[in-house]
């Protein structure tokens, strides 16, 4: 059950409306005016709750649930307790998300500028922006319509942010051009000077970091992440990319559209990721690599070589996932053999 | 030796008082009024210093130390230089900590509200709170008595923090209920929207994140850590849990009482950890796993399966620690065999 | 090409001046007055661009580049397209950096104190300091001449920062003595209480963290990094050390001069690193280890033992890099053998 202090609910929704929103025809023998008031887990919900069941890890909960309505797939519908209205959908997760968004619409920030915000006179703010307490906005910054910037965030000189951006607290953005509908969670820093230096017998010396960061539309970036600006080429984050918490993106990295970078992964300088790449948690990608479209990289992998389109890799150093599974089995065999040898 | 500019010292302590505080009977032939003025390492201390010796890595230092008093265990007492008063205690670390706390009491924040703090009129602050410069406190926030919030921290609407909380600078807390005596170090973000979306051929779509974060009593959370709120279930941090710097806790994670999560570890969504679990540094735990009570997970391990109560695991993928040791040895043998084969 | 909105260019530079700055004699048959206006990649530059070519991964780009001048090494000069002026230098990266620094000088912060800064009357600021909006500076803080502190940063009581420090936004520094010319990127926290507690059947108990952090001269620290203060000994960062984003340095760690710690690496308590050590990305170093001078640690390695001067190690647990390569090859053979066995 959701906590109404933190999540304001729109109103209840009728069974007929749910089926209509999902373009599914209402089954016979159900009360089309029955009202549902919340989304819930299979375990916690009651007669007016809507739940999702798609992960068979939760089969036991599905078979004993008391929710009123369960959204599920054809393959898993049979697991659900009697008495529950079962809504079968080809994409049950998407269907659930749509209903949840309807019941709990994202609160929109009111248009206002907190009197403590320090905004350069040369900055241009679009209509309906919302600027929190202690925000600092530099010279020539351009914010599109409807941008919301939460308290304590710093937008440095010349940065542009497209319309409807949602920038949380304690963020800094410098040397960057940001697209529309970009969400940045708290504590993330974008555009700072990268780790750009060389080392020889005479010591370390800095290489000027002369690029910027370009972020596409519909990007979401987690909390306490770091995206360094390019050293000469730019650091580029494609449209629809999702970046999780504590991720490190070094200078000159290119991330293709719709790719997903899970928490604590790190991508070293000048590596190029294609579209729809999935980088799982704590992965490390060395510098100057080419990772093709649709590549999947298992958690904690360490990539030291290019990966071609569509491949799945695992391990450190990363190898094709099939070989990695064989390696894991071979290692287990090795332990057993040594046991017998004793 | 401690630097008195940064660590204010209470006063000196007599030998009799030390033994009394630790409930150990004073040995014969010592001057019970002898005064000690500081705690120190074995190497740096002098006649008025108190040191701890419990890690045999420092045996050489113990045998040549010039400290006046050394707190140690029965097993290690014989390593200590002649002339040092030796205080044998069954829990030497705890004994040392008690004496150090006595000599250097934690400074308590004065009750005050900095004039630059932005506090919603509907927020309720308990007695004796201390609110630093540029702190932002939202609507309906409730702070217990004696809560200290350092400069620049943001507490979002409806958050509750129990008594005697110590929240450092540049922290954000939203969608959370926090217990008593909770310490949060700088730069940590709690309660933000998690990495909750799905992906299909039609692209990514957000799943509303409708849970909260519930933090128990006596919890300590390090710097630059991230704890996302639940997606529907809540993210729960049990009583007495210790979380180190740069740790990632995803939505719906449950961490049982007294568990310890070391730096840079990451726990993926919906995993459940029991009580007294130890997660070492840089460990990754996949989503939807059950980790039993008292489980120990070695540094850099990658968990992909459930772990039963009391087990110790290591490796990526993680296996029982005994097998992991055997695997390490078998791999070394494999290298040597290949050498001979050449 | 650099974006002139974000990177102000000094002026153009003549060929003669470039050769003079690098102490290389001008070749015959070139126009010594020819002007260059920017640095660029091999791919993007034109006749007035200066590029660096040193990494043979970019050989194809070198052979077709249209830049006017290319700085390179003797070994790689032959790869470069006809018509390009080739400047051979024994240290091409250093030569490129020098020219780039000349063309794009680092902007210097103007001396000013923002009216919103909260500065304790007992703090002592050197000449020419620059203090941003909402900065908080505590009692008895000492800043050397020319220190620039960006908005929202908090310097706690008694901290000293040497001359010409550059501290970005959202940083906190407490319990620390910082040298000259130190750069700290946004979101980094230094001097907080470390993960110092012990655990026994009676529960966790805190050990007072009574040391400080001492940072040498010419140190650079990345974004969202954490450096905890010592527990009794101090945490020490030597001269010229470079620390990347999201790095964890625990209490009592010692890092020798000129060492380099790449992103997301973590060093546990009381470990001692020598001079010129290179710790690659996502490395974990256990506590109480001795890592010699000039040691190189490959990415994602996990160190559990001391390493002697000059060694290179890899793997988790880390082993000499030669053995690690052999192990990788042996594992591949193992997979193939199992395949044949079927």
C-alpha cells in the first residue's frame, strides 16, 4: 500500500476505465463499475487493489493474493488465486505502469522563483520554470519552458537545458548542452574537468579539457553520478539513455540512444557504446573501446576488448557469456577433481 | 597523537579511573593516581598515552612501544614492551573505545537555528534542534528533540526524523521515516525515485515509484551513499545497520538489524538481507535475492543466488568461501602445470 | 573543435612560436608565420588546427587527417597524411598539452566574496581569494592567497587550505590540512568520521575517529570522492597525487607522492601506498596492506596481500600480472577441452 503522506492519489478508477486505458476488452461477468483505489504488492493488497504479477519468483504470493485485480501475462495467469479478476496483457509491466501513472500522477512543480535564488541577469528562463531555494544560475544560461530546479543546484555559465527538465538538489552542471525532458537526481555532477593528464619521468601534467557534455532528450541520470566533459571531442549521452546512481562516465565517452547503465558501473575515456546497450551494475569498461548496438554486459564484468553488435558478455576480463558459463562449470569441476585427488 | 585544534580533549584520566570504567581490578604495584592525557598509536605515544594492541600485524610496534598503558587481549599481552602497564580485557577494542570516548567526548551541537535556514511554517522541530546555514526544511517535516542538521541539507515534505539525529551537509532526504539517533554523513541522498522502468520494443517507460524509505534506530550511513525509495514495497534499513561511503541501496531492499555494508557495495532491487549480515567492500548483490542471517560476503563478490543463514561466500559469481579458496589454489596449480608442459 | 561559448581562446599562435615553445627547431620549407587557431581531433580539424597523434588506435584517422599541424612521436610520424606539417617530439602528449594550455589558458577566478557567503569572523582569508555564493567558512579557517571556493562549499572549523587552491561546489572539508595548488572537484567530502566501529555479541560500538586528513601540494581530487579522516594516525595524501571520481579512501590510508587512483577504486583502512603507484579503475585494496613504490594495479583487481616495489598485479584476488595472463589463457584452454570432451 502506498503511504498517502508521500504519494498523493488522483482518485479511484473503475474496472471499465482500466480496461479502456489498456485497450483490452472487458471480460463477461464482472462489475464494470467496481472501483479500485490503489496499486499494491500481491501480498499487501485488498479487494480494491491492483497488483502486477510477472516474475515467477513471486508465484507463491500470486496463488494466495487477496487483491481485486491482477495484471499478468498469458503464461503466468494460471498461477493467480481464485476470485481475483485477471487482466492478461501482452506487456503486463507496461500495462501496470500505465494504470499506476493514472492513479498517482507525477506532481508538477509550481512556477515560482525562490527569493534566495542567485540568477545572473543574462540568464534566460523559459515560461513556467520553478527555481528552488539557494539555486545559483550563471551568465547566459538558457532554461526551456517548464524546467524545475530544486534547491542548492548550481548551473554554470552558458549551460542550456531543454524544456521540462527536472533537476534535483545539489547538482552541478557546467560545460553542457542538455535536451528536453531530462531528469537528474540529487548529487550528480556533470561537465567538470575530466581525469585528463599524462605522466612521464618529469611528473604529471594536465591536458586542457576543452570539450563539453551533450545530453539528448528524455535522459534520466541517477544520484551521485559523474559525467566529465570531453577533452576535445565531447562526451555524448544519447536520447532516452538511463543512467543509475553512482555511475562514472569519463571524458569523450559516447552512449548511444536508449542504452541503460546500471548503478556503480564505470566507463573509461573515449569508449563508444551503441544503441540499446545494457551495462549491468558495477561493470567496468576500459578506454577507447567500441561496444556495438544491443550489447548486454553482465554485472561486475570488466571489458578490455571491443564487442560486436548483439553480443552478451560476462566476466573479468569479459568473454562471451556462453564461454563464461562453461568456465564457471569447468572451475567447479576442477575443485571436485582436486578433492578426489586427495 | 591527536591534533588538539580538531579534537577537543575532555581532561586527563587517572589509572584508577580507567580500570574502574572498564570494571577491571587494578593490578598491584602501579600508581593508581598516574594520569593519562591522550590515546595514541603504539608508535607515536609517550608515557602519558594509552594505546590499543590487538592486531598482530603491529607486533613489532608493540614490542618497542613507549606508551604508558596498553589495552590488549590475553593472547597478545606477551608481545608488549617491558615497562608498559598492560591492561588485559576480553574485548580490548571495546575497552579502548570506551576510554577514548571518555577522553574525547563527541561535541554536541548547540541548539540554534541559523537565520538563513528556510523552514516551512508547517514543519515541527523538537526541543534543542540545531539547524545550520542554508538548510531547507519542507512542509510537515517532523524533527525529534536534539536533531542536528548541518548546512545545506534539504529535508523534503513530510519526512520524519527521530530524536538526536545527526545529519551532515549536502544531504537530501525525501519520502522517508527515519528513527532515533541516526547519523548520516555528507553528500548522501535518501528517498529519491529509484531506477524503476521497463524496456520493450516500444522503448523505456517509467514505473511510478510509490514506496518510501524506512530507517530504524541507531543507523549510521556514510558519505555519498544512495538509498532509493521503494517502488511499492518500502526500502527498509533495520536498527543498528552501518552503511559505509558510496554504497548503493536500490528500491525495495530490506536490510536486517545490525547488518554492515562496507564501502562501494551495491544491492539491487528487492533483495532481502537478514540480521548481522556483513557485506564487504565493492560487493554486488543481484536483485530479488534472499541473504540469510549472519551471512558474510567477501569483498568484490558478486551474488547471483540466495545464501542460507550463517554461510560465508566469496567470488564472482559467489560460491562458498571454502570452494573459493580451493578454486584459487586450483587455478595456481593450473598455471604451474602449463609452465611445465612447455 | 572547441565550443567557444565554453572555452575562451587566448589568440592564434604562429608556427614559429609553437616550435619555440617546444624548443624544437623549425623545419625548412615551412611558412614560419602561418597561424593556428585551435586544437582539434585528427578527424575534425582543418588547416588552422593542431592535433596530437600518439595512439595507433587512431592510425586510420591520422592517415586521412586535414589538420594543419600534427604533434607526434618518431615511431608514429610515418602514419600521418601528406601535406600535414609533422612536429616530432620525444614527449608528444606533453608537447600537445603545452600548446593547448597556451591557446586556452585556465580562466582565473576574480577576487571577490559573494554577499551570501557565511564566513566566521575568526577565519583568515589570504589575498585575492574568491568565495562563491552560499559558501560557509567556519571558525579559525585559514585560506592561503588566491584560493577559489565555488558556491555551496562548506569549510569546517580549523581547516587550513594552502595558496591557489581551487575547490568546486558542494564540497565539504573538515578536520584537514590541505597544501598549495590543490584542486577538488564537486561533491567530494573530506575529513568526515570514518567507518570506525567494532562489533561483538553486545552489538556495534563506535571508536572515536581522532585523526585528521593531511593533503600535500599539487593534489587533484575528482568529483563525489570520499576521504575519511584518520582514526588516530592521520589519513595522508602525498604531493602530486591524482584521485579520480567516486574514489573511496578510508581512515589512516597513506598515499605516496605522485600516485594515481582511478575512478571508483577503494582503499580500505590503514593501507599504505608508496610513490608513483597506479591504482586502476574499480580496484579494491584491503586494509592494513603495504603497496610498494611504482606498483601498478590493473582495473578491478582485488588486493589481499602486500605488493613489493615495481610489481604489476591483476585479478581478484590479485596475482602477478604474468600469472594472471597465464590464468586467463589456461581458463580458455579448459573451456575448449571440455568442449572436445563432449
